[in-house]
């Protein structure tokens, strides 16, 4: 059976919590972290022993490079600790589970702890370096002197999404791994340096951004600063929206796969999507005072650009990249308006039309992941009970019923006592009072061309946070849209930036970020972004502005951030 899942304040408390106009008072600045030096490494397993925790490796590492994917990142001399927690055999699926982790503890410590939340379905302990935000980062939290932890969130990647058959593994993935690892990590730091961290930070992008959003509410007492990038904080809804999108693309696919299914790649050619990008720029690029290939005022663009009238309509049978057919326009319009059930009720947020629609990352998420990663996630992890008996892949996406099946993400059943919307999303997401009241700060950033997690959704969340704080939450929480950026990186964007340093400066020095400078990674730069237009300077810089402000050109070198200012739109 499926089930779908007051008090009063005294005058003194009101005065303490609020300032003029009913707005909460600005939180006090927390004391700056004090540096320290590593005191122990090889014997840490004995010093930091805890019930249920096994340290499988503790070794001193010299300064050098650590490879993450295809990128070599510089790392200082540090102590590497690897292990696992809460090892068990599931009574539901008979599989072995544990929360795997690694910590890197620098010899020269800045007195801070960083929880590196990883992306996707987790399942892999990625090297604990600590992301600072954006694409092609020039540094890492570890290189800055943070002690950093990374985790697989309680399951092995070799299982794929099938870990969702185990109720506890679902909870570990959603929030419990963070709850278990945080005190263990702080204990390890205390034994390694002779004292606990002065300041603690939490950061990640994509699902890591979701982890950060959850931590901002569930773990507010444990972290002083939260950095959430492209946060899929409504991830189950976004995954359903991906299946909805696959259905729309299938309706206009012009070719079939060898298996006789619609080939989603044939729904839109790269040239056709680039045409949409060009037409968005034609309508919206100059809204900020300069036609430079970047739409800064994304919100205004949504009322200005109309795919029905601003993109040429093809004559029957024409497919030359210079127009779209009426059915193609209709399919894109439905996807960007947001997934809906047959009654028109929204299942997820709208997406903003933006120049990054022509990016390869946009295409990959929409046409590939929607029939692979998202079908597995919905079928095994987010649906209750799991839809494990259905064929996976594109047949699952095309057969997913938005009326019958979508409500399963908010259902409970039998041993599955929490719905996906309970264990995956932050409870009362706009209520950041616990973080605010202890002096914590939060920075959120989101690419406006993110194809899988909508920046509209993040903007709407921030507007709710504003409303919950007398109309202005900027004293402790700020949201920075990244124009043109796809999912966490890439796209025609200035996507290289350091949000972590801005967050530390805000938490420990009280310097609220009025803007953050971002760079393009053009041809010839380290970790170049191939989607930076050739017409841009490879070193172009732009200010990222706190929402709702947008970057406006004020005169001078069009490739330099100093020629722009952050202002209110309109």
C-alpha cells in the first residue's frame, strides 16, 4: 500500500532576532580560524579509534599532484586517511554496505575543515581536495590548507542505482552519511592537530550542491559556511522532469535506434540548438548595455524571447539548421516551461532560455542522461516502492506515466519509511534560521544554462529565503547566477571562479561578497573550455552578481570585469 507522504516568541527574543522593518539582524562575524601543524599521522588509526569505524590506510603523502579524472591538481604535503564506517549486510537485498571515506590532512593547516560533497549517484570516494567552485579550478581547499573529507555516501558505485533497493542506503545517500561522517572527521582532525577545527565548511556542486543545501538545514550546527553549486535540491523532481523531456524529444525524433526506438539525438541537431542560442542572444544580449555573447539579465530575457516567433519556422521537410519545425518548437517550449502532468499541474520548475542551450553539456544531459542515469535513479532510488521490475533505459522513460508514476517520489511503502522527497530534499528548505542565528553564511551559485537542475528553481528558492527574512537575506545568504554556464561548468560562460575564498572572507572577516570575479577559460589557458567563443578574449573576466542584481556595462575594456558593475535589473 502506498501512502503520501507554534509557539510564541518573547519580546526579548524578537528584539534579538529582528532589526528595523522586521528584518532579522545581521549575524555576528565568527572569529577567524587559527593555523596549526600536523602532529600525528601514522598512528592516527589508534589515536582516533571509534566504534564502527575502520581505517584501512593512514599514510604520509609528500607534496605533489593528485589526479582527479583527467586533471592533475597540486596538493601540499599531507596525511591521507582512508576507511569505512557502519559496515553491514542489508536484510532487504543481502548486499554489503558501508560509508566509505578519505581524509587529507595538510601538514600546514589553516585551522579549517571542508566537507567535499560529491555529485551524481555518489558511490565513489573521489580524492578529497575540496572544490572552490566553477570549471577548471586553479586551486583547491586542500591546497589552501583545509583538512578535507570525501565520501561515497554509503554505497559502492559498482551497484549503480540498485542500492536504492535498500532503505538504509537511500537514507545514507540522502543525508545520513553526512550526519555520520561529520563527527568522525572532526574527531580525526582533533587527534591529528591537537585541537578541533575552528571553522567548518561544506561544499559541492550538482548532487553535491544538493548535499550542501540539505546540510544548511539538517547540519546547521556543524558548519559555519555552506557553498552550494548548481544545487539539485529537488533532485527527484528534476529526474522526473528529465523523463518528461525524453518523452517530448521522442515525439520529434527523426530517426530510430537499432532497437527500433526513437533516437533522441535526432530530435535536434547541434546546428538547430545553436540557432536557438543565437536567437536568444539577438533578443537579449544587449539588455545589459553590451552585446558580448552573455545574457546577464536572464529574468528579463524570459519575457523578451519567444521561441514561437523569434526562431524561424521550417517549411515541411526542411532540416537545414536555419529553422525549427512547429513540433520541434512545441517540444522545446514544453521542456522549458517545466514538466507537468496531464492536468497541467507542475512537476518541476521551468528553465530559462539562455545562450548555453547550444552547449555539448546541455545536449548530453537532455538526450543521453534522460534515458540512462535518470531512469535508473527514478526506478530504483526515488520511486517507492522501487520500479525494479520495469525495463530500464529509454523504454522506462517513454513508459513513465506522469499521473500514475510521478507521485511515487513522495510515497512511502513498507520498509521504505521515508519518501524520496523526505530523504533527498532539505526539510523546510527556505528556513535557514539555525544557520543564520549561529553566524553562518551561505553562498549558492548556478549556471543559467544548466540543463538538468533549473536555475529558475534556485532563484525561486532564494526568493522564499528572502521573504522569510523580511525581504532581505543578503546579510547571511547570497545567490550568484552564472550566465551561460551549463551544469557546474562549461558553456559560453566565464565559468572559472573561487567562491570558497569569498565564503571564508564573509564568515570570518564579515566581508559580504558584492560580486565575484569569473574568468573565461579560452583557447591556450589551462584546462581550457572549448565552448568559449573565439570572438572572446581567452582571459575574459566578468563580475558574477548577487541575485537579483545583474552585471551592466559601464564603459571601458569590454573583456575586463572592471568595466561592469552589479546593479538592480530594469
